[in-house]
């Protein structure tokens, strides 16, 4: 993709056997929000709006096995 000033253009592609769909995003950044339209090939276009999200780190305890292998 490209970023020029507050203008953003991104390209992505969804692919499955026998089918390929382009996703072409065009938008503008203002006040921490990226908004614009997405071109969905045969499904035409749709508006989108994206905001930054902060996730809490996932802190699940885990153990590392020790000792001899169980397989022989």
C-alpha cells in the first residue's frame, strides 16, 4: 500500500481454489480514524472505518516439559 499525507491506499487479496477476490482500500486519516471505501470486486464497494485498538498482553502461565522424552 501507499501513504501520502493523510491519504492511504491498501491492496489485499482473498484467495480460495477457483476464486480470487481483490480488496482495494482507499481512505483518509483524521483524528486517529482511518475511513474510506473498500472495493470488493463483483460485490462493488462498501464504506469502512478503522480505529487503533490497544490490546492487553495475554499472560497465561505455561510450563516447559523437562526430563527424558516419553517416546521410545
